[in-house]
């Protein structure tokens, strides 16, 4: 879902960049204040995993592939602000080194996959486990949160394309949401499996309060 | 062993990167929509290329080039996010440390 340069109008780029700069600045401030020392290597591991897993495009219907996004995984483990920071690191490296996602579109990509992905998944996960805090509820919650996060990110992406005049809303919005509703199933499975593995091996990493404000 | 959990985790990430040549080469969700709905030609190429398309330049074997790109990227991301998190928390460590050391008694 990395938007290349050319898809977005100048005004869309400007608005998305301003929102992203604000979001990342907030993330820097809050993560700096709240992140525990034990969580510092976890930031590195999550960014490394999300990058590596994003390379593994999996086939979905009709000659289309999808790849892991990872914002939900990061946000569920470390909170939405740390999720924004991790996704920003991944997206900046992908843009500058791997030419995946446009330079001017970086702000929009951070907004969609970083900010919208992290915050939506975090709060949906929290809402679900507020009803039932069992391990199974956490796994179901992580699946649902991951699915919603990638679908919302794709809807935001579609709206940006529509506002930019690249494609009409009535065409691009259902197309993007439809494809990512399928990709979201795999997104949810990956997040849930990784969380299940962490629960089994190092549950203490999930116990410390995630970074929230 | 317990203190090295992140090293084991990083190894797992590198193993994931090694599987990258198996990735589907079909267009992803956005690329597919852009092709089907006729706006893919709006995309501009990047003004510079470093490890474009996750293929490390100058390596004949494409699988090896992809694995190399994946390993480099995974290590960069680990270092980058670890470094950012360390820097952000290091200023706080100094702040919480100073009152104790500056105490005049």
C-alpha cells in the first residue's frame, strides 16, 4: 500500500505531511517520556520483523499479492505512539533505501500505515479486551484489530487518491477496501500467531504497560 | 540466555528475510487497483535508486540479491529503531539521574 510519487496532488501531500509531522513529533515526545528501558530492544526487533515480513508478499485472489503491514502488532505490544515511531522508521528506510513509497508521499504513507494503522488497532484491541481479558480474547482482539487497521489504512489511501483526482471515490474506495479486506485476513493471522508465540515464550514482554497517553 | 532474547528475535527476523525470494511477485493491493482503474501511469520513478525493488544491485543471482537486500534492511531497521528508542530514552535517563548526583548535602 506504499503510495508512489505522482498519485497524490500537491495539496494532499501537504496536508498529509503536516498531520504526519505532528503525529511523529507527538510520538517522539511521548515515547521518550514513557518507554521503559526494557522496551528499547523491542523497538528494534519489531521494526526489523515488520520490515522483513513486509518483503514476503503473499498471493491473494486474482494475480494480486498482499503484504503484512505490522502497525497493529507494534501498537498492541508497545502502544500506539511507539507503533507510529516504529512504522515511521520502516517507511523512511523503505522510501530512502529501497525506493518503496514516494519521497513526497512519505507523509501520506506514514499517516495511513503508521498513524491510522497504529491508533485504530490499538483502541479496537483495548476495547475488545476490556470486555474479556482472557488469552483467547486477546488473540481474537488482535486479529480483529489488525484486520480493521489495514482496511482503514487502505480506505484512507483511497480517499487521498480520490481527493487528488487520481481516481473517483466510487471506484477507488471499494476497490482498495475490497482487496485489503482479503489481505487483512492474513494480516490478522500473522499478528495473532506472533502474539501467541510471544505469549508462550516471553509473556513478560507483553505485561509492561504499553506506551499510552 | 534470558538477556539475549532480542538477539534470538533478531535472528528470527533475519531468517524471515532469507525467505524473501519466495515472495509473490504479483502487484500488491494498491498496484493492482492502480492498474485496474487506470492510474498506474501517474506513478513517477524515484529520483535516485539505492536498493530499488529490494534487489541488491550488482548481484547476478536475483534470489541472492533479494536475500542480501532483506538482510541489510532488517539489520538497518533493527539499528535504526533501537537507536531512536535509545536516544529518546537516554535524555530521560540523564534527567532522572541528575537530581541524585547534583544533590548538595
